[in-house]
C-alpha cells in the first residue's frame, strides 16, 4: 500500500475523489483562514462543529419557549428520555450493549464516580496502576482517590515507565508490572490511546491479564472513542470513561460518556447516588430509598443538560451513518499517508514517535521536530500562521491528527508542503 502514495497534488486530489466519506467534510464548519480554510488537524483536542448542530439546538430552544416544563413530555424528543436518544448509537460506537453505556457529566467527574465503585482498596490490595506521563487529570484523580481512602500515593500509585524508544509501553512491560504488583493492585487504569504518544493499547489483552491477577480494570478512552474501533463488552473491562469533544465532535466541554460492564449491571457496590440513577420505573414516586436502575444509567446523578446533549446526538448519528469500520479504513490510509510524507519528504526535519504498526495507533501522529525545542516552536508557530492547526506538546512535539470524518489527503499534503517551504526558508 505504501508504494501507492505520491507527494503530488494530483495524487492527493484523486485520493480525495475516491474517498467514500468525501461528502462528510461539507457537513462541518471548517475554521476559515485568510480567504480559504484552515488545515485542521486538531480533532484529538477539539473536533469541528457539524453544521446540523445549530438548527438542532435551536429546535430545543424553541420547544423550551413553546412548551416550558411540558417539554419534558412533549415535542419530538421529550427531554425526560433524552438519554435514550443517544444510547444506541453510543453503544454501537464503543462496542457495548445499550445498557452498558450512559452519556453524563464530563470525563474527570465520571472517572471519580466510577472509582468510587471500582476502586475499593484494602490493606492487601490498595494500588492503582497507571501509565507514566498520564494525562494530568487522570493522575490527579487517582492520587486524590488513594488519599481519600487513607493510603499514600508514594506506595499505592504505580506509574509504568515507558520501556520503548519513543516513550511507548510494550505489553511485556505491562505484564511485568502485573507480575510484580498485581496481587496488591486494586485497579489498573490505562488509556485506550495515549494522548501524548498516540499509542493505542490492546484493551482485551490488558483486561484479561489484569483480571487474572484479581485487579479491577478501567480505561480512559478520551483519545480512543470515535478514533479506533472499540469492542468494550467483549474486551471486558469493568468500566471506561471518555469525553465527546475530541474525535466525537460534540463541542467544547461536551457531555462525557461512561461504560459499566454488564456483569456489574445489578452491582451492590458502593456508589454515589442521585435521583437520575434511580430505577426509571419508580423515579418519580420520589421515595426516600435509592433503588438504582440497572446498568450504567444507575450511576447518573442529575437530569441531563439537554442543550449539551443535542450536539452529541447529532454527532453520534453521523458516526452511525458513516460507520466506524469505514472511518477506520480511511483513517489507516490517511494517517499512513501523513506518515509516508514525513518519512519520505521531511525526515531531515521531523521524526514520527507514534508506533509504526497501524494496530498500535489511531489517527494521531506525534511528531518530534529534530534539533530541539526552539526550532520546533518556530516551526509550530509558522504552521499556525499558515492556518495549519495541530497542537504543541513540550518540549519538541507537534501532534497532527487527520480525522477521517473531515480531513482530506490534500490536507496532509498541505502540511508537508508547508514544512518543506519553512525548511527551505524565505
Ligand atoms: C482530554 C482528556 C481529559 C479531559 O478531561 P475533562 O474532564 O473532559 O476535562 C482527561 N483525560 C484524558 C486522557 C484526556 O485525553
């Protein structure tokens, strides 16, 4: 496949014409730059706005204006059941049963809520295993949970040091850590795709090996959902959490997602309760005794923020229509093209850090700028000035994520040409 790539406009435009998802780009607002459009590679941070969102939000505003409180029961999609309008597509996106997923809160909040239930340390089993260099919120969350239970992070927080050249983790390193710490580990919490390196993890194997040691398993799928195919039910973790504003394009601060495996659907583990998690059949009897609704929805606290649920509903519909399989096929080819361009055209300036095996990554390539931070920063600023939007990670890494829903082969070529022009100087 590699040999079929070419670094020419003609090749890239032909590849875009043959793209089965080519019409999706039109359904997004692409941020403008000068007289044209940005080359937007930041879907790993904030996905673009689907055009349909504005009208869909306005329509709920209209219902509110026309119906007031009756909007809970009337209108095309009564607010009372709003969660159910996203549930099926959400389950499809993450490979879960519909009772295993819920859209609620935001990622950090969901991580805490599920750790309340699935991190239950005792004197022999009190550790949490995470990857070294984890996203700050994950580290803060686990550290604070450890302290909350009266343990000391110095003993109970195990951070797996990367053992591969570019800061990635081998399965062997995870196995070794499980051999060493498994019996004293209460929770293994790893990413689906690591935010910094772009490494994708084998969720099924990690879960199997961690369960074999008696650990609970949770995943942070912030960079995985909508990016790589997921089969959460079959992979079998106890829980997972994610956000929807990255690859799922549901807007800044979008409502997050959570998965609780069916084996815990009727769990009597401790949980923090709220009225929206109460058995739906009797919720409005307003009794004093909390009786959780089965499945992930039983972890809800509040009634959902309808105006924030709308973009999620619209985006999930688009993922349902496009299909994760087709998106992934394009993504493999699109990111493969970007990788090929960097290797074949820019290797004196840039170096790909993300794993080379397509099965070990999603859309994102983390690209190191050779010759240090200053030069890297200068290149990054130059790209932004040209309307090429990636993001910068200290000390010398640019993350470029061609999202298959709206990015084109010619976008990747545009990035390559801009780096070449900068390298050759004014
Ligand atoms: C984006 C991201 C978050 C963001 O957390 P919020 O609670 O949504 O602000 C957390 N963890 C990881 C790994 C992320 O990539």
